[in-house]
């Protein structure tokens, strides 16, 4: 792939169309993709395009959205916790409640991410599993446990 950097925009557009993503990669994103060595070859490019589209809210993917390539890792969705000018976290503005155990917060975040990805790929569970890096079976059990918990907490 490194020798055929000129093909990368064509491949990106193919992957976008293949999965029905309504996104575009701007020039800075394409430049970052062209500059990357691609040790995983075309499969890695496809995975990067899929994950970036699912994890990026904007319609246009820019270079900062794929900055993880320079760091050698896959994208991770980050949630910023507001901090004051001295770097202290503003707990009252944080996106989670301090009254809940960490395990409950993790499960809730995991459930929300699964739902977000499900919506992003139009309910295709195999695609969800691939994007999240888990097996379809694991996804099935996680979704089943969320439904069970929802039924138990309903009146």
C-alpha cells in the first residue's frame, strides 16, 4: 500500500460507499492516510475507515480524527472532563455520576457505545462486533444482558 498511496482516496471512497457511510475525508485526512506505512495493508485501511466513520460525529473526517495513525494505535473515543485553568477536574460538570460504582458506569458506557454503533451501521450486528473489536457472540450476550437488566428494573 505504501507504494500505491495514490490509490488510497479511491479505496477510501469505495469503503465509504460499501458501508453506506455519509462521510467525506478532507485533504488533511487523505494526506495522513497516504503518509502512513500500512503494515496491515488494505484490511487495515478498511478497518481505519470503518472505525473512524463510526466514531466521528461530523460529516467530514479531518486529519485530527485519524491522528491515532501517527501514534500507532486504533482510534479510541475520548470524553473530555472539563478542567479549570489549573488543570483540576470540574467534577460537577463531568459526564458521569459519582454516586454510582465504577462497574455500573463502565457497563452503562459500554451499552451506550454499542447502541451508538448499532445506529451508525443501521443495526448490522456483525458490523457492530467488527467495529468494536469483539466477536458477534460476545455482542449477542452483552445485548441480551442489557435487555434482561432493563426488564428487571421495569415496574
